[in-house]
């Protein structure tokens, strides 16, 4: 298993805020900063980024949500103060970064041993490596995954790998394996330096669970991070326009505000943001509040993004409708991201009411695949929304994150980096 990404840590006394190390933060730490998420286009270093939420409860039950909407609370009655949340988030990240260093160094040495072993026969299993070097299979799998991501090995099945002959075409001694590892994966020095730099938190994403703007002091929380020189990305479902106005009036807008646009029309919106099982419906009132948020969005002085989470057979319809709503919001950027089958997202088939409640993970995962668009499908849908990128010019794509980024009112397509918190 990954070192930290499955570990959720509640923040504060009332536990409405929480922290979870992002997959890409861990990837960046273990590769010495070489791997990073799409936010790198904005100048964000994944190793110095906190993934968090200010409010785990949510007023919607989106069918594609990767969180446990079936069990999570709908509201919290008491709240921690913003300073406590900010300090605990920073403290928690730093503690895990410290813990990560030795794990990443150990992982590098395991990867090095794998390269030497696999180069002898060109193919080896996880169990064989585990037996030969006396390390658990889970640690071997993690090292294999890094070698796979570095294009040094190819996967035959979940337990067997072979060398990439274009890079490794002979038996390697330890020094040769070290040189290849340092070229394609990372160096021990890079790992150490990246962990050192990661102690200086530069960015906080307030996004990963719930609806952050339900936290009544979200404006002051943004201010707490800004006074520490930390940039913020805030993601909202758009149903609390009054909180956005509050942030505007108090001068505490985030560095970049994301508004999730679930659908191009009311009918699709209700389908996408309501769960049939368990029965948690949204309403036209939510849709009307999103329209109000779009009106506000067009007037905000901060950087803004409209995010469309694309789900096949659910909301990848009516591209002209999306185009109209994006133009209404007039954000700096338009982002399309693909539905990801992670966490509780495989329950989508049940939430849509297309299946009786199923609790077998393998069955859920298999059925959920039909809703996950390929990168090419997302790119084509982005092209349709943007009229072949004539209305919203293409800025960048990220196949690993299944993401397409386009410009709306942003002018400099070659530089979208953030200059200040």
C-alpha cells in the first residue's frame, strides 16, 4: 500500500476539518520532485502542497463522489476556529513529511535491488523478489510501481514484471543499476532535498471532501493561510454564493477559486447531484444558487476556474449548454476532469439506482468502469464545448490526471503560473 494516502487525519476538536496526504504529494516526495499533478502548470510543487477540507459534510450527494456520502454527516453544529485548523494542517503535513523520508530512502534501495535481479532473466515476480531480498511483498509492489511509472519495467500481470528492453537490455551490476535508477527514477540526494523543501508549506488545496464553504469561517481560514504566505485553491459546488460574497467583502478570496459545474441543464444536474440509494435528493433551488454563483464568478478579482467532472452516460451531454454556462461565469480557466474510480466512487451504479445495493468491491469496480471516460473522450468533449478550442483555447492536458485545461478570459496561454498568494 502507499505510505500515507489511505490515512485520513481529523483536524480540531469538532472534526469537521480533515487532512489526507494527496497521492501526488507522496509521488513527488518519493521521486525527489520529479512526479507532480496538473497543478504544476500553475507553479504548484506537489511536495509542498496540503490536501484538506474545512468541512466534511455536504449538502449534495453527487453520484460520482469518491467520498462516503452514504455515511458522512450532513452538517456540524460546532466549529473550530480558523487559526487552529491552519496550524494543525501545517503541523500534520510536516510530521508526515518527516516520517516519509526514511520510507522513501528504503523504497529507493528496494527498487535498486529489483533492477539488479530483474535484469538477469528479464522477468520476475513480486514473490520472488520478496523471498530473495527479505522484504514484504507490499514494499516490493510499491517499488515496482515506481519502476513502472519510470518506464523501467513493464507489467505482465499484477504479480509479474519484465524489463523494458529499450532501456535495460543486459544484466546489470549494482553500479549500472544505480546509474539507470538515478537517470529515470530519482537520486537519494533528490529525495533528501525534496523532503527538506517540503517542510516549507507553499500551498493548500481546500477541496478533497464535503463542501468547504459550509464552514462559516472559510473567509478567515483563507486569511490565515495568506498571512503565512501560503497560496490556496478552494473548490466549491457553487450552492453557497453568500459565502463567496463574504470572502469578497472581507478581502479574503482564495488564490484560485474552483466552481464545480455538474451539468449543463437542470435535468442533468438533478440526476448528477442526487443519490437514489441512499435517497438524498437535490433540487432546483440548488441549481438556482449555482446560477447565482456563476453571476458572481464573472465579477471576482481572484483567479477563477469552472471545473466539469465528466461522467459517461451521466453528464457528458449538451456541450452547448456547458458552453453557455461557462460564458456566463466567464472564469479565467475551464477544466475538464475525468470521473475517477477511487474510494467510494464505484458505488455510482447504486447511487444512480441502476442496481440494487451491492457490497462486493470487485463487482462494483467492474460495473463502474462504464462511467469512466478515457482521456481521448474527455478531450473530444472539451473540443465540443469549446467549438474545437476556438472559443476556449487549449492550454494544457494531463493524461495521468485525465484533465484538459482551457482558457476563458485568461490571455497569456504560455504562462498561467501563480505570482502571489
